[in-house]
C-alpha cells in the first residue's frame, strides 16, 4: 500500500509538471464558471497568480470580449471537444486565442468541470483555410490570364473603331452619345481584365521604408471626389511617431484604396469611414503596425465573413470579386495579415497588420 501511495504521489507530481510545462494556457472551471485550476502558462499570459485566480469567475480573470464563449456552443453530450476563436483583453491589449473546450464527466455522465485549452493566435496567420482556397484557385487564375489576353487585343480594336465612328457625328447627336456609352462599357471591361491580370500575375514589389500614415493621407486625398459623391465623411485617427514598415508604397496604397472604396460602397449617405493606425508590440516577436478601416454600413453577413477574400466572390452585380483577394495577396506577400469582421455598433472593420522592419 505504501508503495502504491508513493507511486500515486509521483504520478500526481509528474502530471502537474506536464500541465505546467505546456506551451498552451490550460484553465479548468466548475459548473458555475469559477476557476479551479490555472497552469503556469495561464499565469504568464493573463498576468495573475494561480492562487489568486482560483475561486474567481473566469470572466473576471480572463476578460473575454464574448462573455458567452464557455456556453454558446453548449457541452457536447458525447464529451467531444469544441473549438472556436475568442478575443481576450489583458492590460488593455487584445489577444486572439484559439480555444478548445472539453467537458470532464463523472461515471454517471454528469459534468464535473470544463477544461479550456487556449492557444495565442495573435502572432499566427489564421487564414490557413483561405490559403488553401487560394492555392486551389491558382490554375483558375492562370486560365483567367490567358482569357484576359485573348479578350484585350480585339477589345482594343473595337474601342478604337467605335471612337472613330463616334467622331464622325456632331455634338448633341444621339448616336454619338450612344457610342460614348459603349466606350464607357468597354473601359469597364478593360478594368476588369486588368484586375484579372494583376490577380493571375502579381508583380514583385520594391520594398522601401514606408510610413503608413503618409499612405493613408494620400488615399484620403485621392478619394475626395468619391467621398463627396457618396456623401460619406472620413475620419482619420493616426498614431503619432508611427514606425516605418518595409513595404512597396504603391502596392500598399492599392490595398488601402481597395478597402476604402469597399467601405464607401457599403456606407449609406451620411455615413462615416474611419481609418486608424496604431502600433502593437508583441511579447516575444517584432512589433506590428495596425491599420483599420471601419464603415457605418450594414456589415457583412455572417455566412460571408470567411469568403470575402476568396477570388471571384462578390455580392455586387458590377463587381469582379478580385479587389479583396488581390489586397490579401499583397498583404500576405509583405508578411502581414488582413482580416474582416463586423463591428459591435454596426458596420464592418477591415484590419491590416504589417510587421515593423519587413517580412518575418
């Protein structure tokens, strides 16, 4: 008996060492949501001692943005793990965590507690599924490039001929106006072809030290006519002394233009486009510059949130569905991330994150 008891103690100690040695946060809560255990990684991430955390409501310790994160999916009756992504706030810093929830049951099937395993996703590109979709569409992009080249050549000839014929009619002639409308439609097709070619054959950028605040100011200036026409106002909230990033200023400006135009199109008259910049310092890795584009429109339907960056996906009858996918590729090639989400007060928020000093 003594030997078995000693073995049991050693097993318990070993189990504790293993749990505390995990590179992930492990927290266990009782059925009322009170913390019964927090491992060492949890102490480090949430900056609280285990003895201080135990017995407290988990929301008071972890500060989740969604207070229903433990209960919104319920507990799987078969004891299977459920996964989701949750944002927490620690010292006014937002952490995106991938969460796995597992119920622990007794012999009669009653839930004793729930164990949550949290993985910090703040420094990880979370669009793996999107990347797989992008890779599957590479061949489609190459086909699009071939088709675009075949269309562009005769299109140029058609436009030249229409323009020449239109020049033969006097100003005010209905036929001349009709031909001018044809030219506008041909120009629109030309722009779509250009988008296809950019998507299929992206050009390598020339990376230099770039101040993103200056890029934002240029974009706002270039969009003055569109903003005025749409009766949308713009607010900029730019951080002072923002460090430069290693990037191609023209390509990044294209990304910011795409995101701004999307926001303008999604915003009704009298709405506001808010563009902000900030610096986020990582605990263990390099700092990042964050640029956000928030509109006051109707937001993105939940079923479309994971599809907005997929090539050729669009909800607009006149769109190609390539603007956001091109923007995603540009940001990814710069070692950054771009995400879309709905704001709590309404509207959508697109967030671009770029590493200070260039590609990681």
